[in-house]
């Protein structure tokens, strides 16, 4: 196929991906806002909404993209989106948050989340040593993720601390601020929730079709597109929440929501994709992307556990690490198809 012949298809796929990401970002933000308002109307404890629900709601775009990719049989895109979002959450989002304002945490409050995230990363690496994530392994991951979030939900509701409740309220204000007055009502919130969920589903289809087509047109694996463009786009709800939380000085929940989103990515999301169809992992992913993610996780756990904070210098280091990671992914992909 000549470059001229490929040009119209390339342009169409790029626009499809771009439009899909735009709608996905907006729909994801509206979904998070509506989900938090519904939880508030149901009188769920503030700390549960802030610490658990927000983490799950912000991963809605990643979940639908991974499921769509799995259903389409494009497992590499599902893997790329999942791993890329985790790397983006740690290096880009926490890096930006720490650059804006120093992040102080209480290690006891995040101990379970930190080690659960790290354990899931190692477990996923071990499960995919044969370069396949089977359906039964996907079921195990879903059960592990569901068990963690159930525990987190019950623990937060049973032992609310004054500081955590105050932080959770600040997170809610960050997530739900603004918007038309009618959408603040119960009926308006339900309508917004339904419309936002529909937007996310439709946009995810655009993203998957555009990403697969674009990858084929430029001669790289959908994994690369998933690790880069799609991962950043689907992680923007986490970015908005984290930066807003950092500005409000609610450090524990800003970090906690990022860690919770990673736990959801590494269990519920990639598990759901594997249940639909076994996920194939490339050798390059096994040798580079998994180790890169585990190194970032290890650095985050070590830093937060020993220093109890992330300062601007460390935020800049994380941002540089993210740029280096993305650059390496693109350079590796350039010589030809993976």
C-alpha cells in the first residue's frame, strides 16, 4: 500500500481516535460527578465516597476500553491501556500533583492499598510468564479486586476518622463542582449518569476502532497506541481528581485514589478483558513494560513508606521517568511491527 493510498485511512483512524478520546474524557468526567452525587443521595459515608467510589468511578473509561478491546479480540490494546494507565497514574499524575504541592501521607492509612497494588503487579507478571492471561486467571484477578474494594468499603465505613472524612468531603467538592443547576438534583443526576455512561461506551468503541486502525496504518502494535495515547486519555479523570485534591491539600486521598485506580486496572479491568477472551502478552511487554511498572511501584512504595511524602523534586523525577518511558516505547516501536 502506497503512502498516498494509506493517507485517507490514516486520517480517518486518527480522527476517530481523537474524537473518541475527546468524548471519552468528557463522558468520564460527567460519569464520576454523577456517581459521586448518587452515592451522596444514597447517604453513603463521605469517607467511603472519597476513598473508594472515586477510585472505581475514575477507571470507568479504562474498563470500557479494555472490555471493548477484549470483545473485539484486540488483547494487546487492552493490555497496553491497562499497563499504560498504571504507569501514567504513578509517573505523570502523581508527578504533576507533587510538583504543584508537596504530598504528605500517613503510611498506615495507605499500607493495605500500597502493598495490594504491588502484590497485584507481581501476580500479573507471574501469571503472564507464559505470555497468556487465561480466562480462569482473569476470574482470579476479578475476585481479588472485588475482595479488596469490598474490604476497603467496609473498613472505611466502620472506622471513619475525622481527618479522612474532611479529606473525603474535599475530594467530593473537587469532583462535583460546577455544572448546570438542574443536574445537581436527583433526577438530573440520574439523567447525567445514564448519558455519561452511554457516552463512555460509544466513545470507547471509537477509541478502540481508531486505535486499532491507526496502529495498522503506521505499522505498530495496538499495544503501543494503548500504552501511550489511549492510556493518557483514559487516565484524565484521575488526573483532574488528583490535581484538584492536591490543590486542596488532601494528600492521602489524592494518592489513595491513584493507588485504588491502579488496583482496579490490575485486577477488575484486565481481568474482565481476559474473561472475554484470553489476553496475549508480547515478549517485549514481559521484558520491558511490566518491569518498568514494577520499578515505578517499588519506588513509590519505598518513598511513601520511608519519607511519608512526595516533594517537588521527586515529582519532577517521576515526570522525567514518564517521558523516558514513553520515548523508549515509541523508539522500540519505530523499526517495525512488534
